[in-house]
């Protein structure tokens, strides 16, 4: 059996989105089995799925998807640009793979490569995407609804951060992360 590759933080957070996507798939092929047996990790991941569903329910109540669909149909589209795809890091993409999201680049144009016909492919998204609530969304929601959404987003982001930190610990323990 060949030596397992070493990674650097640059592999996870730097480089092109295509390179980070490749790293996420490599990590998935090598770590999925081990992580499935890691009780703390699986517990945290299950909690993140619950938090993601809570947040999605609040967004649905706000008709978030319909608002974005209107934007997406306009010339110039919505706010999911190819520049924004660079906000995704390899560990967050790995978290998506671990919950069964078939993470792949869906397009090669000026839009984010994770933007599909029915919206964003990802369930765990970057902080910038989750925190972004444009004027259309703010104007259509009551302050209490926005507060509920912001709290739900905050809880999910905290959980995603905790999971990424735990992944770094696991990789460092294995001696596979430089730096
Ligand atoms: S977040 Fe706002 S600007 Fe972006 S696509 Fe949705 S409605 Fe449009
Ligand atoms: S919400 Fe999804 S599709 Fe939109 S920019 Fe963020 S990752 Fe890309």
C-alpha cells in the first residue's frame, strides 16, 4: 500500500475551487470510513444536519427560494457568481460529501460552479453565502423573522466551524497535515 498523501492548510483553503474540490474527494475516499466510526464527529455532523434543516425551514417561510429564482431569471442573474464559489473550502465540501451531497462542479460559466437548476447544490455553505441577505430578502421579512434566520445561520456556522476544527485535529493526529 502506498504512503497516504500529506496535506497543507493551503490545500484546504487556498488554490482554485477545482483544486479544493479534488482535495475534498480525495479526503472523502480516504477518511469516510474512519470518520463514520468517530463517535464525536458523527454526533456533531448529525447535529449540523438538524441545524441545516432548521435554517432551511426558516428560509422557506421567508420564500427565499422564490425571491432568488426571480433574480436568477433576470439578465445578470442572482448573486451566486463564479467569484463566490471561491468561498468554499475543501473541508466544508468534504462535510457535504459525508452527508451524501454529490458535490461536483456543475457549470463553467460566470456563475458559481455549485449553482444548479434548482439552486445551490450544497447543504453546508460558506459563511459568506449563509450570511448574505440582500435587500429583497430584508424588505420582504419582518424583523423578528430576520432575527430567527440570523440566529439559525449563526448556530449552523458555529457547528460547521467546530466540525472543520475536529477534522483538522484528526488529520494532525494522523500526521497527515503539515502546519
Ligand atoms: S440573495 Fe437576493 S440578490 Fe441574491 S439571488 Fe437571492 S434575492 Fe437575488
Ligand atoms: S449559495 Fe451556493 S451556489 Fe450560491 S455562491 Fe454560495 S456556494 Fe455558490
